[in-house]
């Protein structure tokens, strides 16, 4: 269970959340850096704050991508 949790939560969701937030804010502000959205180990409050939003946004993006793929397979009668 720990391996599945590490792959699903640690890699996939945080990767999707971090990159989605970065590219969304990059549209409005050219000077934003990817490090602005990563967890900072020195400040525990900021680390939790950034990690929570990365996880939350990543979870939403993962569900939307999963739903889109299943819907596409359903429309093409491959499911």
C-alpha cells in the first residue's frame, strides 16, 4: 500500500498539481518561477500551504484527465 500511495500521491498528483499551478500563473505573470510553488522545508506553514494546493489541484486534474480518457474510450466504443 505504501508503494501505491507513493506513486499515486507523491509522484503523479504532486507533479500534476505543481505543473498545472505553474503554467496557469505563468500565463498572467512572466516572472513566476517553479520554485515559488514547491514546498519550502524551512517554513513549515508555507510548506503545508504549497503542498496542500499542489495536491488539491493535482487531484482535480487527475480526475478530469481520467474522466476525459474514459469518456473518449466510451465515445469510440473501445470500452
